C-alpha cells in the first residue's frame, strides 16, 4: 500500500474538514486554518479583535528570533541581566529575581514553557537595548541633545514598536501590541484570524519550534532556569 506523503495527508485532512459542517466550539472567537499558510477554513467571529493574553508571547518570541538573526546574536552564549522591574511582573512566572543573569536561550524557554511574564519583559528590555543602539537622533539637535534624546528612549517601547512593525508585515489587520507578555491591557489585542497568521509564520522558524516543542515538564524547566542563574 502506498504510504501517504505529508502533502497528500494534509490534502485528505482538508477534504474531511470541508466536507462537513463546521465543528462545534464553545470559544467566542475561533478559526480552523491551514497551519502552513494561515488560510482560514472555518471560523466564528474570527476577525473580532479582543485581548489575547499570553498568546502575545508568540509574537514576542518570533520578534526575538528575527532580531537574533538580524544582529547575529548567539542565544547560547549571550547573557541577559534581569531588572527589578522585570522580576516584579505579576501573573505566571519563570521565578526570576532582580540581579539574576541568564542565558538568552534559557530566558526564551522561561517565557514559553511556564509562560513567564517576567521573562517576556526581560526579553523586551534586552532586545530593546539592541534596537536602541541603532537609533539615529534628529540631525537638528546638538551633540548633548542627541545624547539626551537617545537616553530617553525606552528599550521596552522600542521592542513593542518592532512587534507592531512585524504585525503589519504579516498582514495582521486587527492586531496591536501594547506589551510583550499579554497582561491585561485593552490596547493589546488581536483576532483569531490574525493569531492564525502569526502562528503560521512562527512555526516556519526552526528555533521557535525547538522551544515550543520542548518535552520537559514545566517544573523541570523551572528548575533548569533557576540552576542556570548567573550572578555577577
């Protein structure tokens, strides 16, 4: 018997999905989409914009990965300091403490596996500083004013700006990000259709897949993160 190829298998799934009525789902807003293209097959209020909570971290990780490639950053040797502000984040946590120094790779896992809000904020601060180093001040300012202009820039806001830039690039028309972790903020919202586009783009990144496919139980990942702390 001929073994189905991945493309043939996916084609069979599509035909099964499209041959019947849409599935019954209790969620207010949802989609069934092609994981490779983000194309929506079925949906309910799929373009309704609403807060998406920790799904925000999918974009945070995707932006981080793209910046890793753009600036040739090695996540297995780069050390990220944890600020007091990042460590103070409420909600789900990677158990970070102010003054900790972690490998970037461990911090990315700490954001995605236990859904660490503290890790997400620390990641935005780290990459925001990377972006800040590339900002050119207005040419009509004198050197002192240019330095003050750069110093006033918020690394976190620069990272969020990059999140929203990628949002536009991916055609996510109902999406605006206001923070990197998804804690309650009415200005941080997306739609089921846009999330499908985001996930489709994210799953094309091997490093993203490696992180989210990690099989270790959550508590083991937390222990791993704590053991990898480096205090300076």
